[in-house]
C-alpha cells in the first residue's frame, strides 16, 4: 500500500486546489496498488481568537489594504476555476479559528469518511462562505460530508480530539513545515505547494523506489501555498 499524508488548513485556497490536482493525478495511476490518504492539521492562524475575525478587517491589516487582498483572491480564483472550483470570496465575511474544524477532520478519519468531510469543509468555506467559528455551520458542513450531526455536536461540546490535533500540529512543525499544502509520500518523498498532477505522479514513483525514512524534500512549486505571511500565487 502507498500513502500520502497531507498537511493543510481548511481556509487555505491552495490546499483545496492541491486536493483537486492530487485527485487528477490519482485518476491517472494505472496500477492496482491502493493509495491511502490522510489529512493532518496545520493552523495558518494559531493565534486567531476562538470567535474568529471580520475578514475584511483581518486581511486589510495583514496585507496592507483590502484592495491588495482582493487582487490576491482574484488570482487564486482564476486558478481555481481551472480545476473546477468556483471560489466565492464575495460570500466570505469571516476568517475563522480553524482548530475545531481540524478536530472534525480527525473524527472523520476515525470514522472512515475523511475524504468526504474534507471536501465538504473546503466547499462550504470557499464556495458557500461558511463560518467555521459558528458550531451549527461546522456541524452542517461535516454532516454533508458523511459524519453524523449528533456525533459532531458531541465532539464540539467536549475537548475530544484536541490533544491529538495539537500533537499532530507539533509533529508537522518538527518536520520543518512552514506552509501548506504539504504532501508526504510513503514517508520518503515530500513537497510543498499545489503542484501539477505530474509532480504527484513523479513523487509516487520515486517514493516507491526509495527505501528508508523521509530524506528528500522538493521545494519546487512551493509558491502555490499558504504560510504565516499569507497565500502566494505562482509567478
């Protein structure tokens, strides 16, 4: 069995684009080898207040002006359309704290519906303007991806999964991850950024040929990623 571990944040547009490009690559895999995927947390804004912030105020401060933020959104949206994503930044009014959404993704992994839930959360945030700081909204998005709504509600009313998410985040940072998406293939080959499908296929091929621990990190394409300073677009 082959594996791909993906470190991401649910408010990172390049993580959503990277997911689509990864899916395109996997459709081209001709072998019968099963490829297991798992999603892992990386908060871009770990200091975000639990209730989140007004998106316009937050991004204007972060990027110097609302006009610059809108220009960045426009460039990312154009790339998204090429992979079938209709980014609706006009519907987004809130930048949420994503810690609870990562707990939901962890629960989805334990429940065997992680892929569906991740897709549903990305779609809810980027295409419907969902505010993950609002528990009923997060519950509804998770339920549409395959989790039972009552189970998600119980998760959010407790600390379940919190310690696991913190440990997973620390592991990612110990690997030197500073931006997402970040993909690890068979624990041997890694790269950052929403790279083209050909890069995924090449990484899978090389990982199959390389024994041992994670040694090689390919930074190519890392412009298509989000980090502490924001989300970048390719030159």
